[in-house]
C-alpha cells in the first residue's frame, strides 16, 4: 500500500455568518503523486488548502500531513505553497522575493543564493531575476511565485491555480516542472480549473462541489467508467441491422456506431455481425470520457440532488 502524504479524515469549515465552506471533507493523497483538486468557483478548494496550511483555522479537522497531525509546525517547514492570486511587493526584484521566502523558511543565505539562481532558470526567469516585480506581467509573477514555493525543497507542494495568467507556452513549461517534481519524489497538490491540463499531469483527482467531495479516484479509473468504442463503416448501417444493434444498447447514426465496452474483446461480436452482413469496417478507436465531461456530469448531478433535497 502506498504511503500517504495527506490524509484528511474529516475537515469542516463554518464561517461566523453561518456559511459552511467545507462540510466534512475526507480525502487521501499518496506520497510522490500529483493530486488534482477540482471544482467550480466557490466550491471550497482554496479554503481546503488554506485549512491544511493553517492559514485559516478550520472549525473541525482530523487528519495528518506527512504523518503528523495537520497544523504541526515542523511539518509545515517541509511544505511549499503558491497561493491563488499571489502578490509580492512591486519594489522587490524576483530574486529578492525568492530570497525572502528562503529566509522565512530558515534556508541558509549561501544555500538560498544558489537555489534562487537555479530556480529562476527552472521557471524561465533567469534574465529577469534582477528586475522589480512591478515590471513583470501577471504570468511572470506567477513563475516567480512557483520558484519561491520550491526554495525550501519541500516534500509536499501546494499549488493554487499555478497557471493563472500564464500563456500557453508557459503552461506547458509549468506542467513539465510539476512532472519533474513528481520524478524527484515530491507530492504535488494542484488546485486548478484547467481540467485538460490536470488530466495530463494528475495521478488522482477529487471533485469538490458545495463543500463536499462528490467524486475521487485515479484519473484512469474515473474516466474509464465512460469507456466506449467508436466504429465507422463504409456507408450507413442498413436499417434492419441498425435496429438490432440499437436494441442491444448501441448508438447508431449513419456510418457511426458507439459501443459501450470495458475492453476490445467485447466489441468482437459487433464486428462479426457487421462482417456477416457484408459491411466494410473502415475505423475502430477507443473513446474515453474526458475529465471535463466527468466533471460537468458530476457537478450537475450534485446540483440536481441538492435542489431535490431542498424541496
């Protein structure tokens, strides 16, 4: 069984006005993995991360971070954090921002100097390190924010919307950095609304809606639940055969068939029926439900259930 970096048994956050941002969340993040936290705006994603880091105080919290009780100060020293909408003083340079974060984390000055140079190169900001933050674009600030999150060489890195304001080329570079962190054995906890990017990099995800985790698991298992095969024929399927296929649960439209199946072996019967009818098959491919499709389906279902419960 894989070691666990983050284990939330129960996390609840209720604000003084009565609003409940988190309603008893539980989730588990394996060590050395990339974990994606997904959800619509206002779902409680940032609240969850800030609760784990004790930036805000949860109403009730049971769980561990790197094997110690959540909130343990020594453990927090092994954590890196890039907040959403990260802001740094305009009068500081990029390397000064990283150096300041290093000092706050207790990194020795000589070590911090070497790491700052290396991290600026890593995030593509080597030529801008001695320029003031006030001259940076939003994407450049985000890159420096990512660098400062790594200056203490953390075991767990929390990234809250890491590609916010970053151009497409920059998003690819950040994805490569996340992959490199995983290769080094770090655990990366990513909160993002860019589902296609999360799907490319995450091992596991959790979908948060209205303060509750509504789906969680490996990306492969979650998207594999909607696995189907798309088959194209040479010309439309004859009406009599089409009716038989549709009665068996297939979707047929002209020359296109959608076959729900767990693996290719289950498709062979359909292929045999088509060949027996003298129909030429010109294409067959596997089609998985995308993470975005899964997300929309799960969130919409949760909303409908919430409406039904409110009646």
